[in-house]
C-alpha cells in the first residue's frame, strides 16, 4: 500500500475487508498481510483475477478473489464487510457514482467504513498529453457521453500491444461522489485533497517522496488526488438529498 493509504485507512486488524476493482490483487494481498481478518477482492476481468489468485498462492496468503462486475458485487459476494477499500483508478471507470455508492453501502455492515483514494477530477480535466497544464475536458462527464480513448499499451508499462485498445472514462466531481455516499446512507468522516498522485499522469510530473508524483516546482499546483473516509449509518439511507439538476437519473 502507499504511505497515504496506510496513514488514512485506519485500524484494519481483524477486520473483514472487501477490495473492489482489485485488478491483479497486490493491494488485496497487502491488506491481509497487514493484519486484516479476511480480505475479498472483486474484479470483472478473468485475466486479472487469475493473476491475483496466482500471486496469492505464490505468496502463501489466504485471500478470496471473485470475478464479477462491480454493479453485481452484492449478489456475487453474498455477504457484508467491515471495510470497503477502493483506490486509484476506480470510479473513473464507472458511469454512475450514485449506483456505485449504493453497492458500497449494501456491502457494508452498520458502522462499516469506506476508504476511497482516487485521482482528482480537476487533474482528469487537463490534457494529459500536453507539455504543461491545459484544460481539455468538462468538469462532469455525462453518463451517455463518456471520454473515449485509444491506447495500444496498458498503463502498467507492459510493452505488449492491446487487442482491444479502445476504452472509456467518466469525470465525476468530488461533490457528486460525496453526495452519492450521503444519499446511500454513509456519513462522511473526512475528505482530503492532495497535490500528488500515485502514478505519472502527466509526462512533466516529477517524483514526490517515495511513491507519488507531483507537479514540478515551476508549475502551479493543483489537487491531483483526493481521499474519503465514510461510515455506514445504522439508520440507513436518507430519503432526500439536494443534488445538481444536471446529474442524470438521480
């Protein structure tokens, strides 16, 4: 785990944790090794889940991995957890954060916690291929009009050419994420913004500390990541929440 995560996630010893969109499961395995009672990783990719199971077997770590789409997680997992763990490249792949928040809430026991660390939407608005900060995208991506990309190589640095290079992303304002969690029955414990992120989003980004990237000294600073801690209320969902009229379907 990154230092930011270990500092913010809180006590995990003995806790039952679900790691949503776990990819190849390295953080899932780390959570178990840090003392979690049980850890379940979920991802929609059969290739990623196969790799995760292989890593866990080689590490000798008892972790459960489940292959299922995020929006089918409640049915696929069939149980609830103390902590939902979601980090780095998660909600940007989803068209509907309100639906996502309901999944998170349904997976948590009363008093259970969400930890989310994610790239900041302001950073995602900027042209990642430009030589300096330059706004390119709107602050909110409509559900029906995602940002479409064609990339031949994966973000992991693997030099093999992708068979399916086209993919889609959505920019979600932080306010949408917060309101989605509140409306799903969670209480916000903290919201932090950070001027570093866990990957080199821009070519001109520089190393910042041991494992993060930030903007160079001669550049204006912007928030590049945010993190949220939230707790599921025992009284459940609230009946009404004011949200921007531009949010589709909510």
